[in-house]
């Protein structure tokens, strides 16, 4: 084991890494000393600036210093810097500008080394593979660098080559981080509810996966398959004939960084529309597909012109170019996330507390009764008078306070989810300081519930619309208003799905509830119906109504139709006084 090359560690295994360094204790010791020295020198410099009264004048120099420190320490620390570079609400502007450079402006390694890796892994000479290749890398990131090339078949491609000798430094850093988490994690002002090493292990697993470019290529193809019906999301094609664990050849994306506002405007792209595409795509990953991009920093996201073949009316698309750090949510967790959003919309804090139990933020034996008022206080405060006042960063801050008083914990998998959502919100805030993530998230969720055709989504919609057996007219109005804020929402297909469900056998219980609701309190609820009609009348055209009704009837049998009439009469009769 002592002489085992680190290259053989293809997957993260904390126990194997610990055994490896048990025979070489001087290596983690020297690495720990180096890390402590550079950070202590930085902190000392900040203290001297404060004592000398020169904080403002030296801030740029200190920002450059921390960028260089993170760069010198290698990929693990660069990843930390990249995450911080997406938080303009946390990081001062001078420091933010320097940290952004960590996304793709890192020092490259030699071209000779890069080309040697390509030739070794493909067993072909460079000029046998590429008709053209840039003499120097176009970009250099934490794990590799990228060249622009052209295949003999004419396609323009990006050639991603991994940095040599990544594993030894990564293993050292992860070993030290895990040791710190295990031995000293209790000193941190956190209440995670479980061993901090679980979060370090989750990070280690994902970091090791990022060093496998074949895995990244497979992730890209899975991601592309999930968005094949969305012309607003672009995923580059993978050219497998030239790929290996350390070399990835993929379609070249002719786009501009989302953060390059001038270039976005010069191309005539709608920056707010691009933001909406990105946030909606993120929601679809979490709530529909389960496979989500866990590292959506600006270096991985590009804006480009709309696909000429599409007719979305949106002047632009968003392209993802890096699929190394991905994760998968299982179906029960996706459904619980939708539940949590529904219960948040409804302000059903008792159900929301139970969602936190189901998601693993609270243990199953937790008494949630004292937590319910705390959740109510937090969400009532952060949501303000409207959903547009909601800010995910504010929620995470408030939850940090709650974790001191209540037994909340952060499940290891959710560390990546939270990082992904916070990163997307931070990116959007850097483009538009007035951006509110829920102004996009709520219309998406409302539209998904209203137009969903699965049993689970119908059940969640019923939870929204009925409470205590009574129809919540105001909730339906609010959901339609929210859904209409999304320009893609069309009320008629939603109505058609509703009609089909109502006419089916499964819709019998709902038919009874609706009839009862219309005649509730011994009166016809014409005012509520009139308000709903006022909301949708502009979207309803006679020809469209006819088409929707016809399509619904095609899905409905004559026998089922005959059964509706006596069922409705029976319900109405039972609802009359003395009935």
C-alpha cells in the first residue's frame, strides 16, 4: 500500500486514502504547515492594514494575494474560490473581481505536456486527429485547460486536457479536511446534526468524479437527453472517438459568458430572459429530472443566439459546458421537494416541518410542534408582502440562526443542492441586482402543478386547492396569476387536462368536491367564478375552446359520460337542506 501510485485511486475512498497516508505521515504534515502559513500570513496582513488604517488602499492588493494563494494551493482550494466568486452579496467587489478569475483564468501547464497526454491517451499523433488546433490554450481552469480545434470532418471542437498529477494534491487536501472535520469540527459554530465528515466525503466523491472525463461525457449526454424538448438549453455534442479519462473532445460553443453584459447586449440577447432560462432549467433539474448540475458558476454557462429552427420568441439560449460535478436526486426526494414548495406557497408550516423530516433536515423522532412557530416566523418575515420579496440567500441566513435553537441538520447531498441554488441566485444577482429567484420559481411550480398530468402532481394540486374539504378559491386565483407571470403558460391545455381527469373514474371524488364547492354555504359561488373568468377570458378564444373541448371528449367514453349526470344530480341532492 505504501508504494501504491495515487493514479490508481479512481474513486474517492476516505478509508483507503487514510491508509495510504498512514505510511507517509510527513506528506500531510508538510501540506498542513504550508496551508497554515499562507493563510496566517494573509490574516496577519489584514490585521496590519487595519492597525495602519489602510484597509481601503490595500484591498486590491489583498484580493490579488488571496487569489494567488488559492491558485498555488491547487484544485481543492480553487473550487472554494469559484464558489465564493458567485456571491456578490458576501464578497467585497475587489475580492470578487479577483475570485472570478479563478473560473477560467488560471495559469496553464505546458503545451508539450498537454499534447503528450492527448497522443498517449488516443494513441495517435495530434495532426492525425485535428486539422487545426490552437497553439496555446484558450482557457485554463482548476482541473484542466481547453484548446480550440477543428476535426478533419470540419466540426469545430473544444479539446479539454486534464492537468497532470492532480490526484496527489487532491488526496492530501481531502485527507486534511476530513481530519479537521473529525477532530476539530465541533469547534465550528454549526449544528449539522451529524458528522461534518459526511459533507467532506460528498465533496471528495464529486471532486474525484470531475477528474474522470469519460464520466463527464456520459453526464453531458444524460443532461442533453433531459432537455431535448427545450430549445432554450444547449448541450455540446461529445466526440467519443477522441475521448479518455484525461481528454474530452466536445462541440465548440460560440457563446459569451453570462457575466459579460456588454457582449450579451452586443449580440442583441435579452439578459433577463437568459437568467429566466437558467433558473427554470435549474428547477427542472431538481424537480423533474433529478440529475442536476452542481457547479453552475459563470465559467460553465454561456449565452448564445436562439436556435433558428425554434419558435420560442426568446432572443437567446443558455449553454452548459461542464458536466464534471453532477448529482442525482431519487424520485421520493424530488416529490418531497415539490411538496415543500407547495406547502410554502400555502403557508402550511406544519406540513412544511414534516417535509424537513422527510428530506433529512430533521430526524424522524424530532418533535416538530415547537419548530412550526419558528418556521412561520422565518418564512413570514423573508417572504414579506409578496413572493417577489423572497430571497434564497436570506432564507439560508435565517436557517443558520434556527440551527442553533432547533435540531436542524444539513444532509450531505443537500450541501450540493444548496450550493447549486445559491450559486445560480448569486449569478443572477450579479447580472440584475433586483433579481428575485421566486419570481421565476413560483410561476414554474404553479404552471407545473396546473398542467401536470401525473397522479402525484394531481394529488399535490388538490392539496393546494382543498383544505379541510373546502375549495380554496383564492388559492386557485393566486396560482393562475402566478402561472400567467410565465409567458409560456397557456390556460387551455391545462383546462383540457383538467377536463379529462374530471371525466375519468379517478376524478369522481374531485367532481363531488367541485359541486359541493360551487353550492357551499347554500349559495352559488358566482362571484368567485366571475373572478376566475376575468383572469382567463383574454386567453380564451372560441376556436381554442372548441378544440380543447373536442380533444377532451376524444379521451372520454360515452359510458363514462352517461355516468356523470346521475352522479352530479346525486351530489347536488345530498347538498341541499334536509337532503
